[in-house]
């Protein structure tokens, strides 16, 4: 057991709380155009909610991914296109690059591609 429930202590090197990266905010200038871009890549639509004063949030998840992106109106104060260092793991880097270039990034957010064809045990 990684931690003792009665004392709240944990073994050295073991996390007390299970943490997972679930959502990354991607700042965009045009919500509809961004939604069209990512859904054309077959990303699953998890949510598209509107609220008061023009608020809108869209959540999409790449196929087989445990992490989603959100964007919208009133979601972030970051400048559209300012996300840098976002990484997509793909099985064919050349095909993925061509597909992304053919669709054109609607805001210039910085996506990196990493090709992984075989996962190490436990990952």
C-alpha cells in the first residue's frame, strides 16, 4: 500500500493521490472553425455548451486518447495560437504530418508529433 490511511503518510517515492492529465486548453480565435478542424481529424466531441454573455466551451478527444482539449469563447484569456509544445503521439508520423498540413491549423497553435509504434511495458 502506497500510503497509510490512518496517518495520511505515504511511502517514499509513491504518490498520495492518483493524478492524470485530462484536459488541455487550446486558445482559438474562431470556435466553429476550430471545432470543424479537429472533428475532421475524427476527434470525438465530448461537449459543446453555451452559456451567458457569449460563453461557449467545446471539448474534443483524439481517438484512443485519455486526454482531451477544450477551447471556446470565454474559456481562456490566452491569445489564440499561443499554445506551444502540445504533443500528439501517432503511429505514422509522416501520414499524420501530411493530414495536419492538408487541413491547416486554424490558429497556429504549436503541435509536435511523436511517433510511437511500440509501447514499453507498463505505459
